[in-house]
């Protein structure tokens, strides 16, 4: 996976990582973990996720002729 950031955001991320004495990739992974955890506990997101799964399931059922 490749992640492209604006220069200013990349510079800030690097500064935070240096200050925390961690690799940039570790800081990014922690941020992603936090983002996913927030989504898991967000009822609106969960509602949208269920609706998306139902829609995808219906499409796949049509594809196999059920």
C-alpha cells in the first residue's frame, strides 16, 4: 500500500513520530487502528455498513441466478 500526503501533513506526521520516538509507519498504523475503532462504535456507520452488506448480498444473489 502506498499513501500519498500533502507535504505539510507529511512534515507534521514526521515531526510527531520523531517526538514520540516511533517510526512513521507505526504512527500511521495507530491512527488507522483508532479510526477503525471509532467506526466500530459509531451506530450510524454500523447502520450504513449493514445496508451496504445487504445491497451487496442482493447483487451477488442476482449474479448466481437465485
